[in-house]
C-alpha cells in the first residue's frame, strides 16, 4: 500500500549522494569525517562514482577538495580502511536495500552468513526468506529485485575487490 516515486537511474548523482550518505551513516559503516558536504564535492567532481569507488580514493584525491588538508585526508583514508571491518549486518544495512532496516539486516545476517548465500536464496527461493522473524513476502521480493539487478551485482563484486568480505566473521556466527 505504498505510493512512492523513486528514481531508478542508478547513475543519477542524487541517487549516488543518497546511497553514500546512507553507507557512511552511524548505523551503517560509521565513516567518520565523511559528511554531506564532502560527499557533494566527491560526486560533483566525479571522484566517486559508486560506494566501492570511495575505497579507491587516496590522500592526493582528497587534497584538492575544500576544507581538506593533509591530516584530514589521512584521517578519512584511515576511517575508510577501518570501515571494512564493520560486522556483516552493518555492511548489509549499508547497501540500502529497500525495506531492509537495521533490525532486518541483523536478522538476515544471522540467517545468511554471507552475501552469496543471501543473494542465491533471494533470487532462487525467496519463500525461504519469508519465515524469518520480521521478514515477509514484501521484503523477500525487495531482496530478489535488488540482487537481480546487474548494477548491484557489480557493486558486490567491486566491494569485494576493495576488501569487504560481505560475510560474518567467526565471532559473529558463534
């Protein structure tokens, strides 16, 4: 029963800025030093074209930005590196999948210890996701749509290439 208009152009700068703001937020990857104004500059100057490309930045890229000195640039690079160690459920939440809030991300991460298992189940047997507490048909459908999108598959691939496991660590499973 939702009436919403959403832009589906994933290369839209407004969509990218929103995805980046969500990714860096406290509940997601909690990247200190990367606020809205800096995101605006990074997207506006086309230094960042996806969430994964954040992790390809270096201090030289950042030095050309307003209010970004060498120390701030180094701190941001360190914060980006640290964010790769966030728990699986926060990485999942950070992807910004429609209807997947922090609580649902925790439930899904507990049931599916890695993104490959979640993606294959969402695409091939979404009915197996529905019985998870807090998840239902609508959320299972949202997961199926998200994982079926080739752009999102590329994002997953690129996040793995920059060092994300997109999986639970041993201590998260035990």
